[in-house]
C-alpha cells in the first residue's frame, strides 16, 4: 500500500527540560530499493513505577521510497511517497540488518 509520508523535523530535542528525545530519518539500501526508517533515541527516561533508563532506542520502518521529497503540503512540510513493506521475509531481513547495524532490539514496521 502506498502512502504520503510527511517528513519529521530532525536534530531537535523533543520533550521536557533535562530529557532528550530525537528522531532521525535514514535510508537503507535493500535489494536495489531505498527503505526509509526512523531512528528514535531517548535519554533520561523515567517510568511511572519510578524506574529509570539512561538510554532507549528504537527503529520504525516506514517503507520503500517511491518518490523522495517531491513536494510540500499546505504547512510547508516536505512530502515523500512510501510503499509499505508487507512481505514477512523482507521485513525479517530488513529488521536483522537494522538491528545489527545499530545494536537495537526493537524494529517496527508501519
């Protein structure tokens, strides 16, 4: 399924003072196609049970790039056309590549 993707603001801290949350868009070359994924990292995270984590990270695969940064919406945000990765074998391979490249255990597909 194809969808229009609105690019995120990068290199900006998101969240409360004293905490850091960043999102970075990156591309992976996979079988002759580009795969767009978001790498998110948070530091100084506290949970409702009063536990604490110094660093958390995850990767969210958006999909195969069909058209890259082809225009903007009414808010001036950059748009790309993305096709979801629906094949389970491809998801598994992409997930393994990203987990090993970043040493992160969480890779999701949307």
